[in-house]
């Protein structure tokens, strides 16, 4: 748990369930925006998962690490993709996050979007982010094979 203290807890808690104003206040009080909780998740992971675009934008503005990994190896973009947060994913990509980071299983955000049938995110990751279609997981699955495995026909057609 990097930087886990009261102030860090405040910024993480505000990102989980608060407002951008509460996050900004915690930052101004000295909270470590790159600090993580007991699962290795930062405020940016939590805001991304919840689809809170104002908080994500604020954290990006203050220099949050876009590619920090949690305990499972997921970066904030993974968190946005898991929960089908298209606007947040676009914001993170426009801010310069890596689209081909892998979690501990070797899954990129594109693998997850393809597996879940989130075709809009698949298109965004490929067309805006330039995500690799050829990256393989530890089980040797490409994003297309993840779609096939789950019978995600719209995503299969796109890929």
C-alpha cells in the first residue's frame, strides 16, 4: 500500500463516492493522488470504474499516474473498460495512457472490452488508442478469440 495514510484515504474515498470539489480539497490538503488502498487501487482507478468523468479529469489535471497498476495488474483504463465507461476511457486515452498495458493474466483493456462485448469501447481502443489486435493473454487468447469464446457477434464482426 503505497502512500496509504489519512490524507490518501480521503482522496480515495472522495473518488469512490464524493465530488470533484472534495477530491480537489483533499489534494490541496496534501493527499497523495498516487497513493493506493489495500487493493492497490488509486483514486484514478476508483473514479474510472465509477465513470466519474469530472473526478477523472481533475486527477489527470493534477498529474495522477495514468498507468499505475493495482494488485491485479489493472491500470485505470482497465477499470473504465470493465465497467463500460466510454467517456472515461476516451479521456484517459486523450491524456496519454497506454492502451496495451496487461494485467496479471495478460489481458489488455481491448481483451476485456472484446470479451464483454463492449463494441463501442473496442472501436475506441483500436481507432483512437491504436490498441494492438495481436496481443495474446497468458492463455494465448487474442482480443478476437476472447470475443469468439463469449459469442460476442457484433464485436467479432468488428475485429
